[in-house]
C-alpha cells in the first residue's frame, strides 16, 4: 500500500468519525443519550477528584491519577471539538475555556500547584452548559429546577474556589489555617456571615478576601432565594421573535405580542 493510498484512507475515515461523534454528542437516539449520560457521569467523577485533590496530594499515586485524568479530559475535549459543526463557534464557549484551563493544570500539576483549586470551575461549566440540560434537565417545560440547580452550582463552585484562595494564600502562614479543612471552615463561616471569630485573616489581603467572600455570599444567597420564589416559566419558542421562556399561562409573547399556543396538561 502506497503512502498516497494510506493518506486517502485516513481522509475518508476522518469525516466518518466526525459524523459518528456528532451523532453521539448531539443525537437524540437512545444510544446517544446513554453515551451522553456516561460522559456526564464521568464529569461528576472528575469533579469529585478535583474536590478531593487537596487531601490526596500526599499519596505517591496522586500524580499517576492526575495524568490519567488529563488523558481522559483531553480525549473528551478533542471529541467534542470534532463533533461540533463550527470550530470557532465552539472555541468561544466559556465552558470550553474552563475545560482547557483544567487540562493545563492537570498536565503541569507541579508547576501550577497554586492554581489547581480552580479546577472545580468544571462544576460550574457542567451545570451551565447545554450538554447537561439537553441530556437530562430539559425533559420538562418548566425552568424552575434548571435555574435553582444553576444557582446552587454557582454557590458551591464559589465556596471551593474561595477555599482554594484561602488555602493557597494562608495555609502554613496563618496559625488558624493548618490545612484545607480549616480553609473550608473559614470560607463557609464567612460566606454565611456567622462570624465566630476563631479564625480571622489579618493583613490587607486577608481583609480584602474576607470582604469579597461576605459580599459574594450575600449575593449568591439572594440569587438562590429569587430562583426559589419567583414564578416559573415554560420553555416555548415564540415563532416570531424567538423568545424561549414565557409564563405558564401566557397567551401572547411579552416581547412582540405574537399569539402563543403553549401546550399544557389541562383538559
């Protein structure tokens, strides 16, 4: 077999691979849904590893697991890129940049040790991405649980990111923060404005970080409360202007006034 023949075979196999990946990542067949559920389950395992990483770094096997996770994430990113119809549209997605940043921290764990806590941003990108909701969450018309889940995911992500900042900045230097659990305790205490006072960050950086955590905590709790008490909306695309969310009993689109025909279960 000549080199030209092998090159031609490779060029023919690549489009078939892209079609197969596009079917798996964006299709609606039972096999595609099962595949995406497996990917989402894998994402949860990765997030669990990222959260547990501060407690696992002392074990020699940690680096091997880290590089294995990097390989799995790299394969997933490459497959998603091939499955997407337009590369430049795909690369502009915030969730893609989060995944690429996480991959870099996994490939260079010793050099980027102080940035490893930002890997938990994967939790935010998972619940704010269409991949999760088109597979699991959007089986119903109402959007309340989607908004609540996104608000909770944002709050949990912020807790672990803030904990990482406290841990990398003050562990070993502040007498009250001897380990990751102390940093998590301080973050939750400050976030909820409990103010026990047993751990107080001193210095300009410590005070600024405490202020940011308190203000962000109040904002995130207010956001969560809003999603819980405000009326839910249904997902129905307006045929005229494309508005996707409407009140459950809406007759006309509030953006353009077009008559709507939102289906419901009432007789």
